């Protein structure tokens, strides 16, 4: 596999690792986090660990401990860390701001439609384009933390950004079939933020200058840029890594325990041997 492009990171660099404790980290996670670590080190910058533990059904303390142990074993260190479950008031304040300003509206759609909103969407699980059927609720500007809310995207607007790894990117927002994405969830009726909202709020609060993550989240970046604009927040730079895949071409996922860092460690591989696979 060719080595990842490592162009010069920004001055005054602040990056982050953002694992979720819903399973063991696999080789693809390790590669992305190693790139993030190296970009921070090359820039003589700071690197933070953000424990994205908002998925209460799947997050486990043993996975949180394992991800820290495995990252340290691989040679990745960080300057400080935080947990998203400690920051719910920040997310609620941001959601309330969007609702009271008329930029987000209550969504009354089924639980099935809303179920995956806490997790980062991927190329093979991205939510379908929403048809805007609850947009009429935008006139109601009182925030109810026990309801679901969607950001109203600008119909027909193209969101463009330059990615440090993948180059120029462009995505179309709207409610018709030609759009890359429609109105997306920012708040769930179980009083939790969506992945998109929590990520934006945290990146801004941590003053992140560059987000390093997998290329399956390019479309999420376009969504997050819209949330940043709606909240009046700065947009960081982005570096989306190529995805690691198995022999069949399938993107690595946490269900592939044989390629977890823990399993590879236990098989006798050293950190240098792991990094050689990147």
C-alpha cells in the first residue's frame, strides 16, 4: 500500500483523535490515528483525545480502556483528553440556538429514521436524502430536548472545500433526489446530540485547526460546514485518509476482530510491524 501523503500541516496546529468506545480499534483506525499523530508531531502542535461515548447502548468502559492502551502501545500519545458524555450542556445550548434562530426544526419522523444519528455515518451506511416533510415545523422556535430536530439545509447550495489529502470537494444540499444530502439530524428525542452537532461543537471548543479522519466522512464534512456556518463557528482544515480494506475490498469495521489492534498485539506483532502495514 502506498504511503499516505504527508504535506506540511498548519502552524499552531491543534489536532484530535476521536475514537468511540463501541468496539476494539482495528487496523484502519490505527492508520488514521497514526497519521493524525504524525501531522501534529511534524507541526510541533498539540493533539487531544476525544472519547466519543454518546452511543449509550454500545459504548463500554472496557472498550474505552482498550482504545487508550492500544493507542499508547502503538506509540501514539496526546496532550489532554475529554469525554463527550461530560459535555451534554454544550450540545444542548448549540441545538437550542439553532432552533430558536429558525435554522433547525422539530422532526416527527419514526424512530427508525432517527436511530443512527449519534454515530458517524459512513460511505455504506449514510442516511438517505430527507424529503423535508417536517419543514413546516420551523415556525415553532421553542426547543424541547425530548424532541428530534433537523438542520434546514439551503436547497440547491453546493458546499465546497479543499481537502489536504483528497483535493477539492463539492456536495449538493437539498431535498430532491439529485442532492448528496438533505436536512439532517442535529438532536435526538432521547436528549442526545447527533454526531454532526457534537463534532462541530467540540472541534470549535477545542480550537481544532485540522481534522484528520477517514475518506468515508467527506460528506459529513459538508454537513458540518453548514452547522459551523449556522452557529457562527470557524471551519478547520480537513485531511481525509484513504480507507483500509480487506482482501475482498470491504472497508474495515469493528466487527472484524481478527484485524483489531488487540488481536494483532496478542498474535505477537510489534508496533513497528503494525505501522509497516500502513
